[in-house]
C-alpha cells in the first residue's frame, strides 16, 4: 500500500493526541469524585491512575472495539478503496482530538465513546451516504443519554439516603461506619469483578461456568473486603464523643472506601475506553500491514495499547484539572461519603447496562450519580447552570464529532489531491 509508513506515523501521532484528550477529560471525570471529596492527594491519584489504567487495558481490556467492528459501519463497503478508509479513520482521530480538547478547555465532561461514534457516523455519511450508516446502534447510544444518568442518579440517591440513615443519623456514626464498611467493600469488589476481571476473561475466550463465575466474583469481593478492613484498622480514629469528631471519623472511613472505588473505576476505564480510543488507530495500522485489506482487526497490538494508555495518563496529569473542578466541585459539594455513593452507583450502572447490552458512558453515569447525591440533599444543593452546560455538551457531542470528521476528511482528501 502506497505511503503505508506515513499513514502509520500519522495514525500514531493523531491517536496519541486524542488519547491525551481522553485523559484530560474522560479519566479526569472518573477521578473527579475522589479529588472533589479530597479523599486522596494529587500524588496518590497520579500513582493509582498509572497503575490501574494500564492494568485495566492489559488485563481486563477488550481486544477490539465492538463499536468499530460490527456497530456503525460495514468495512466491506469500503473494501475497494482502502485509502479512503484510512483517510476516514485519520479524520475520526482528528475529530476526536479536537472535540475532547475543546471540552477539556471548557471543563465539560464528554464521552469518548460518543465522540468517536459521532465521528464515524460523519465519515460514513459523507462517503457512503445516509444508507451506509447503521442507525440502530446510534439510536441505542442516544437512548443511553437518558437511561444511564437516570439509573445512576436513582441508585446514588437511594445509597446516600441509606448511608445517612444507617450511619450519620445514629448516635455513634463512627461505630456504624465501621459496622457497614465490610458490606460496602464487598460491593466494591463485586462491581470490580463483574465490570472488569470476569469480562476481561470472556474477551480472551476464557468462558467460565456459572458456578466458577460466581466463585471468582465472590472471592474478589471477599478479598477486597479483607484488604479494606486492614486499611481501616490502621486509621487514626478519635474516641471523643463529640458529634463533629464522630462525623469526621466516619468520613475518614469513607475516604478509605473511596480509594478502592477509585481503583475499580480506573481499572474499568482502562478495560473499556482504551480499546475504543485506539480502535481507529489499530484499524489504520491493520489496513497498511495487510496490504490494503479493509477489516477491523480482532486484536489490538500491545504497543498500540501502551501508546493509548500513555496518552491518557499524560493528558490526565497535564490538563485534567478543568474537568475535575467542574464535576468534583461545581455540580454540588462532595464529601467522601457523598462521593462514595455517587461513584459506586455509577459502577453498578455500568455493570447493569453491560449485562443488558445497552452502551453507556462512564462520564454520564458518574455525573448522574453526582446529581442523585445532590438531589438527596435538596435541589438547592445543585448548581443548575453547570448541570445545564453539561447536558448541552452531551447533546452536541455526536453531531460535533460528525461535523469535525466530515471537515477533516475533506481536508485530507484535498491535501492528497494537491500532493
């Protein structure tokens, strides 16, 4: 294939820029509750992000993005023109980079999944026409805009209300926080196992019996509970009967729970979003290496995964503060207990949606969880201006991705003609 080396270099460059934006926006959103509640220091957050983003991508990660493989476009329709397919995927990467950068500068949390789907739709429409795009998956994504935030918000509302009644309204909140901490840790382990580890085994064609699947899930839940309780026992907890001290002790325990929840969420982000982000890059490299055969590969090379993870982590470290400030501080005030309710609810929403086949965004579920926590304290606890801006950014993500992809595709074609 002519100019194959150039295409690979451009794919890696554009892919790295886009994953940088994913880190500055998507991963920053995942970490926003942890940072907003001050459960971890910045240094601790960076260490956890590096370890669990890479671990999620390599251990629990998808081998290929289903969105690219069998969702929006049919690669066979582009088989006669592999160069056009390459230009289209380069345009998708540039469109994703542009929209993620704009959203990060504005501090708006948007979904990389929706951005790439929008970009692929734009490329498909401009090259194949309206009939060249399979619209049913796109409509399912639009449906998830409503379902996932509502479900996460409802779960977060219920969870925070239960935390307040079972712990903070009791005469001795410290005692009750210690009593229920094992249950919460067990739930974190269950969510972690279902969303990441067990799913990762399935992606590697390791199919488990129902009993073995249950054993692994329960074992991870119990292991998480055991490690978490060891950490809680090492906390410096005051025995003063003052209500203020008792509340502070309980929140300190929830800070420890947030560490485990954050690890699970980052692992899930690495296992779900990295493949989506680097999918177009892997597709370009696959076309070049096959000599022009247009097909979405069933595997993503470890080097591509590494490049994607590196871009995400670097983007988060360099520019994640804007989205962290919006989601973690400006929607509603967060304490460790509130952040825990929002984050764990988002994790279980992802698990439930995955089981039913509904595509969801970690960004939207987490924001929905924070909204539910705010509503549990009364609608006055929410900054409705920020909420409105976030919803508007969600609504325009797919159209924005599509328009940017159309523009970049035409520019790339024009440059090739001129050169």
